[in-house]
C-alpha cells in the first residue's frame, strides 16, 4: 500500500548570505524596505515538498507515490525520479509553463527569505486522488491553492486518512478554510510560526484544534517538537546534528518520518523521535535531497540518541 504525497515539485535556487538579516533590515524602515544581499554562494537543487518527502520516505523503507505537476523544463527532475526509482505515474506535465521555482536566501542564523514562482503548481487541481490506487495514507502539502482544497476533500471522501501540512501555503487560506482543512484531515503538522498563524486565523488554540484530529504536530526547530494526540502532549527532543549546514527541506524530512510512523503503527513518542532524527540528518547536508541513509544506519543512530531499538 502506498503513501500518496500531494504537493510541489520544484527547482530550488539556494543562496547563502554570509551575515545576519537583522543587521541589514532596519525595523523602523520596513515601510520603505529596499535591501540587497550579496550572496557569493549559490547552487540549484531538486526540491519541492512532494519530491523532498518522497525522497526521505523511500529511504526509510516506505512506498511513496508522488502527485504533482511540472512544466516544460521538467526533464532533469523527472530523469532524477526515474534514477531513484520513484514512480511518476501521477506527475503531470503542464505545457507552456515552468516547473515551480524557489529562490531561497539563507543567513548565518538559518533564517530564510524565499521568493517562489508556482508555475505548473497552479494546475495541481488537474490531478485527482481517486486516480491513485492502493493508497493507505496521504498528505496535502504546499501546492496550488485549488489543488490543496480539492485533494483534502477527495482524501476525505475516499476515506483515506491524511496529514494536512499547509507549510508556506498557509497564508493563502482564510480562517474558515483552514478550519475546514483541519476537520477533513486526520493529522495536522505545522512549525511554530505556522501554528501561531493558524491560531490567529481560526480563532482556535492549538489545544482546541488538536481535538479535531488524531494528532497535531508542532515543530520547534532546535527545541524539538510537540505532539498533541489522544488528550496528551508528547514533548519530542531534537537530535543534535553532525553539522548545521542548510535547513532547506528539514521540515519535509521530518514529515517523512511522521508518515512512516503512522503507516507502520508506531506510537507517537517513537514516531516523533524518528521524525526528529530524519530532520537532523537532513540539516547536516546542503540541499533538500543530497543526504543519504539506510534503515540500518537509522536504527543505529536512533539507538545511539534514544537508547532504544527502533526496528
């Protein structure tokens, strides 16, 4: 049985600003903001939430199935999917468009400023959940606005449990729409900033929203994460990375751990720790899809960090 991953496929142009944004953005001048950052380091990576999540889930031993849209410039990315053995049955090519493009500038504090061109992602609603077969679990990650709304409804109508992962797409939706996503979903995952925005837009506390789903997960960066499930709160520690090189794609790696844990019936404490470990492994490598691990190496690192056997 597959895990259907609805979300973006994108090329990421990643630049490093060798200073801190806060030293160059004057709070009292935000109304006339006009800044330029010298970025001597730049590279192009394969990214997008769907691609990143699938990449990590496959290494964990899961069975990811990507549902996404790409443009006329898709060839390098789809060739990569083929080389990795990731099925692109539901990767739709939208003619006369670009594959989604993210332009990410990261400072020395791992803060990020991102400009994003959606391109073919705006046609994600042309893909339908019911076209995928033998799906056990799904996730609705950042994608085209209409596609996210549609895929959530389709997962729910098909009786397929899914995670609502709004990510950077959260600002596209008003409070009523976000509440509807939560009520359709079985699980919700957000970072701490998104959690605050979700509460402000819905008028509901995290604790209240958690009652609408089987679990609500809030990631807190280096402070770990919190999982609200079954009336309990699980405090999940972070895993110290071998190096802190690039946060791009860490959230997607974490979500792959969540999907694996849910699919395989792991308890929430174990699922959270596994997700934390995968996120830590990603941040130690540049780019969202350049880190490598095996099930054996994951088991060994899990044992070393938590003193328990994973599988």
